[in-house]
């Protein structure tokens, strides 16, 4: 007998209305499976923050229901949150494809996580997890083993694409599985969750192979060194670097911790191939003139390989006149300034630089509009939830769905934490939202840095700090020495500076104002802070953080 009362609840905890920290909850009754668990990188206003991960308060409140984490592919925005979140769910298994397991294995080892089994889930498998039957299928992307998933539930089948594009000439020869998508569409799909990153781009996304052709075109006339910067996880791109180098009898070296690590894992698992002797160690780079160096730093990260080479701060490579640099990535929103600065520094050092706006050295790993329509046409969902994109991308993707025949009222453009409930009778509705948001990772601290701390860091960055040290008599509360002032990031003043003289006068005025309450240290600090803050704003129209220190003697 079909249960008509219990809904399937789909709840995004990350990845909707943003690019990054993808995490999608599928809940039926007393069982939950979670698809992906990613991270996001901070913007420039998040001073000192290293990473952002999803807020999993809802999952922690329902930890007894969580049965598994399912991983679509090995990119950081889909697996990077696991080391921080798995400790809350001891014993819960993680299902992932071969390459994703290889990449995850390193993370789990580094974070000393031993209680979560890492289990295989590859295209063509079928896994029963409580009331769910999970059927992964192959899809094209910029990393091997990328998968979408059909999740068969008591209320029908839900398809989530993961990150995808339809590349008919993939570098590894493994094409998207159109047969499974077509069969799923024939059998009936209740809801499709689909990647929206390219929803604003008309046409089709070019094949990854076109980048390899550009690499060959650039390398053919060159005699000097070639340096290619790309994402460490873009295994297909690294293979194309190797193949292009082999065409012109060039050696290859790999630089950058994450790239070296991924190169080793992908080679061991058979996802990267090269001729014996073609790859040389990084300390041998100087011995080879005709060499291609694959490095990290395509986003202009100050501590990554490419930026350090450009700044003459790299142990093994210093940019020289005659070097050719290929920046094989487009800037992630927010990184444009870093990338531009790095490219400028490379040109200043004498290199010839090819980047996305002057040469076809990068293609997206995400579907454009015609491919998104094809996915909708193959699966023919009754309901549609656009995911993995900023809000405007979700809206555009929703419009494409309506064009392909999805009823407008069946398109749910939602934000993180908004539950959508599906019932066995075919109906659906918005459910009660759950807690969602950002958890900030700062060094070893996870979640301890919040809005208040960020606000203080922003104030320090913008206006600096103003420290006041006042020594008072413990019995009378009278000032016994001239107040000392220390500033950082505000003004470089000395005692004779009129601004400092005025501040001292206001401090003395605040401390010596009538009333017994000044002998209370806490109240005294508050008086000093208020008076000095008011004075500094009057004089400078700036609001440094004021730190009063009262020393009793």
C-alpha cells in the first residue's frame, strides 16, 4: 500500500543562490541521504577567513536519520566540507566514484577521520540505502568520474545532475550516458535538480579537446619554457598539457602541493597517462630548456605557484624573458583583481602571457543553454529545481525549463534551507524552511568566527585601532599619570600631535567628571570609550576601534 501522507523532502543546505558549498538533503520519513558536501572560498570582505562550509544544524538535530553521504565528483565545492562535517556523523558511510575516493582518502587521512567508511559508487551501480535506491550515471565535466544520480524513492524518481556538460569528444573518451537519461525520462521523473552555472550562456559549451588544440598551436613555434596554470582538480586539462608537450618532445614538471598530490593520485588510478621519462621532478626543471611546467595559481592566489613565480619568490622557477605562460582558467567571480595583478607581474618579468580573454585557453565544465534544454528534454520532469548557481542563473534556468514544457507553477526557484515536499499523489509544495547559512573556518577554528568578529575585523581594516591606557588610584579613582595612547592603522601620531593632545584632554575630562561611579572600572572604561570615540569622529570622521585599558595602582 502506498503511503500518501509521508512526503519526500528535498532541502538544499548550500549551492543554491551561490557558487560553492553544494549540499542537498533528501529526506523520507526517518531516513536521510545527503548529496555532496562542499566548501566555498571567502570574498575579500571576510578578513582572515580560510573557507566557508554549510551550516548543518538541521542534520545534526536529525543525526540519527542520516544514512549516507553521496558524492557526485571530486571538486572542492562538492567534497571540501566533508572533513569538517563528518565528525558530527560517526559511522555514516561516504559513497563516491573511484577518483573521488582517491582524492577524499587523502583528506580523511590528513584530518584523522577513521569512523566513516569510504564505499564505491560508480556509474552503472545500484545501491539500496533505506527507502532510497541510488543509480549513478556518467556525465561530462572537467574532472573524470563525474556523475549525476537518479534517486528512486517511494514517491517517484528524482534526478540530480551534479555539475555537467554534454561533451561529445571528451579527453578520456567517456561520454555522458544518454541511454540512462532517456530511460529515466520514459519511466517518469518527479523532479529534476540541474546545474545552473551556464544558464545565461546561449548555445553549447565547447569540448575540452579544443583547449588541447590551442595548447599545440601556442607551443608549436616556441623554443623556451612553457608554464601552464590551471585548477589542480582539472585532470582532463592536465592530460592535455601532457599530450601537447609530448607532441613537441617536451618534458613535463608539476608544481604546487595540491596539483602534485592530485597528479600522483590520478596517475596511480590510471586517469592520467604519460610516456616513461616524460615527467621530471621539480628540482630537475633547470636542466631542461624544452619543458612544460604545470602549476597551480590560475586564480591569482598570492601563495600559489604562479603568483610566486611572477613575484620571483618560487624555490624552483623564476619567470624569465622568453617564457610563455598560459593561464588556463577564467577568473572565479571576486578573483578578477588577483588574476589581473598576476598577469601584469608576469608581463613585467618578461613573459608572454596567454589568458582567457586573448586566446581560447579555457572552456567551461558546465552546460550552456542548449545542453540544459537537452537535459530537460531527456528527463522530462514534472517538477524542476534549478541548483548550483547564483540567483539570477536559477531564474534563467527556470525560464528554460518552462520553454521545454515544465509548467511554470512546477518550477521552484528557492534559497538555501527551503524545503520542497513531494507526495505520492504527484502533488508538491513548499515546506517549512530549516536552518542554513555560512559556517566560517579560520585556521583550526570552525564556526567560532561569526558576524561580530568579522565586523570588528572590517572596522580594524578600514579605520584601525586606538588604545588608551589610563592609570588610576584604586581608592579614589583619580588619574595618577598622563594617559598613554597607542594607535595602529589610524594615524601615526606622537604626544605633541594636536589630535593626541585633544584626545588626552577628553580622556581626562571623562575620568574626572563628577560622580562616584567613576571608581567602578567597567563604567570608567565605558566612559572613556564613548568620549574618545565621539571625539575622534568629530575630528576625523572615522571610527577606529577604541580599546580603553584602566590600570589600578
